[in-house]
């Protein structure tokens, strides 16, 4: 069990197996079916809307062009949020504002809710057409420079706007007063935000194999502030344009621009942290303390196991940081462990490596929780026999609480990769899993080991 394969031969075998699997799989099978279905649904809605508008002819085209330009600019300056989520808050605010538009300025003889304004008579179909056209024009520069094309994100934004338009535009024919219209605006945009969260959660749960409830919670925590800012700005745009005309767009898009700038800085800081941690994790590989790719493999296994066990996205990010840097304490060793396999070292040596690594991480001043996870990743799951106390229980004398879940996950993932490496031999992996199960009486968390087993069974999908 302690014999190790030649890393180069094992790596070559794994790459060959991966190439054979990819070569034998049709290209359409690599595309997520939920994203395809969502894009097809959005495309069908655009096709129907274009046909309807072409038949009845567009109305108030000058206003439509102004909103289309705003949507195009918003798509041009879209950004990527943590979790690889593409958002375009300015475009979304402009499109939803157009869907909620009651009038187009004070000039004219129309009268809506005691305000002399020109009524906005465009249909929900025209809202979809203008939104789709603006999104297409704004996306063109991204396509020309070869940036990634996120069809599912664009489809979700289009469907959200269509939902607002379909729900709100028919209400204008009822001649409702402004207070009631404002209440209905709020209800419609909240419902559209919730629908967007549900759609995004379904796609994300399938893409990363996360539990749907966990995916919904993560989407709400990430999107709630941005959705609130976007919806409020959209309502401001709709009301201000009704009273002041299209010139109001120049004033009321400023808040969402400031919000987008703040979110962009936040996303940039998160990305910088992760890039720094990934670079730091390679120090042990460059120095020859661990096998090439060990930290990356442990990180991927750990994150997949965390999803399997229902961890939130914020906890998964900390888990990824800790898994990438779990072996950094090996830099303190005078003589490297053969193959970097800490699972073969003595318990005292394992704890020393973890303590030193945690101290290095703590010096950053911003990753204290990650340092805590790394420090406890060498501790056994149980210190004796029997079931551990519950998470809210007080530790009994001589029987401390088990390490945090993230620490237990890293311990199992590290042990598995130490004994398997990048080998694609399923028999070898099964033998290591059996060894971990036998050691779960005290050393490894049985639930974590079983999560690893399920992850390994679908490893080609990682």
C-alpha cells in the first residue's frame, strides 16, 4: 500500500485515458443540457417577439433606440462576479426600466394617473426585441476580441426582462393610480429576481453537482445586493423617464454605475487572493517537497467533497484556499518526505508541518480562518472510540470536539492523493478508499470518506 508509482508514467497514463474518453464522447455531450434548454427557450421568445413586432410595426422608436443604446452599453461593461457569475447591472436596469415604462415625458395630451404625459404604448414583445438587440450589439465587441461567450447568463437576463414585461405591460391598460402602479412595479421586479435566482441555482447545481437548496442560498447571498440596486434603479428610470423624458436616463443610471464599480473592485480583490494563494501553493512543488500537481488535485477533490457534503460557497472558497496551502509547512523540513506523502509521516511530524503551515498563512493577516483549517487538518477525527459529540455540544473532559469539517475534508483528500497521485488506475483508487474506510474508526471521518468515494466514482467529470 505504501508503494508509489512512477509519477511520470502515472501521469502519462492518466492523460492518455483522458484523451481516449474525450475522443469517444460526442461534442454535444460536453454541453450542459440545462443551459442549452434555457438558451433555446430565450431564442424562441426572441423569434416570436420579432415576428409580432414586424407584423404590428414598432412604436415610439426614438425611445426604443435610447433604451437600446443604454442596454448595449451595459452589456459592453458587464463583469464577472465571484463564482464565475456574469452580470450586467446597467443593461439589466435599462431593460427592466423599459419594461416598466409608463410614459415618455410631459409633452402631449395623454393623461395617466393624474400626470400629463405621453403614454408608453409599446408591447411586451417590443421590450424583448429591444433588449435582445441591445444585448447583441453590446456583446459584439466581446466576441470580436475573443472573450468567453456566456449564453446562459444572457438568456437568463433576457428571460427576466421578458417576465417583467409580460406581467406589467398589460396592467397599464387598467388605468391604475400611481401608488398602486409603484406597488405593482415592486412586486413584479421582486418576482423576477426570485425567478432569476431559481433558474441560476438550477443550472449551477447541475454544473457543479451541488445541492439545489445550497445553490439557491448561494445565489441569494451573492445576487441579493446587486438585484436590489438594479431593481431600484430600474424603477427610478421608469418613473423619471415618465415624468422627465429620456433625458432622465443620464441622471438615474449613475447609482447603478457606482454600484457596479464597487462590485467590480470586490470581485477583483477576490480574484487576486485566489491567484496569490495558487502561486504560493506551487512553492512546495517547485522546491521538490511534493509531487507536481498535488496541491491542485487535493484542492479539486476537497471542493468536490465539500459540495457533496452541502457546504456553502463561502465555506468552499476557504476550503479551496486551505487545500491549496495545506502542505506549505513542509518548507520547514530539512529532509523532504519521500514523494511529499505526509500520510506516511508520523502523527507528530504531520502536526508539526500543519502548525508551521498555519503560522505562515496567519502572517497574511487576512486568512486567519484558513490558517485554523490548515492547523487542524492533521488532527484525527476521533481521539478515542465511539461517536463524536454533536456540533453544538460542549467538549467532554479528555475528549475534544472533532476538527472542523473543512479540516476533515482536507485530511481525507490529502491522504487519498498521497497514496494515489495522478494515477488513473481505478483498482488502486479502490484499494486506497478501502484503507481509508478501515482507518475511519479514529483517523478519518466516515461521512467524508464516503463523500470522497462518490466524487471518485465520477472523477472524469471534475
